[in-house]
């Protein structure tokens, strides 16, 4: 269970590739913030257009959406 693991390990992040439950992404952002959720395309196995739409249409604050799309990965790698 990713949620339980994230509760126990503050240094754990998840990515969005292949997550088929949109509500899981939204609930994870609500619980842990967009900085612990990384946009991922899952290329070449997943359709890139669909993967970005997961983020675009997520019911989260715009700030969290932008964090998932751009800032969280940069923050994780220290860039």
C-alpha cells in the first residue's frame, strides 16, 4: 500500500505513470502535497497524451498541479 509506505517514509515519492485510479493521485496530493508526487510518462509503454492528461485533469489546486509537473522532480534531484 503506497499510502501506508508514504506515511512511514517521508523520503518516499510516487510517480503518476500507469496509475489507473485518478482519485489515488488526487488523494495522495491532498495527503502529502504535490512535492511528493512526480509526473511520469511511463514511456514507451504508456500513451504520453493520456499520462499528461492525468495531471491536467486532476482535481487539485493549480499550485499542486504545477509542482507535480515541474518542481517535484527538480527538488528531488536537487536541481
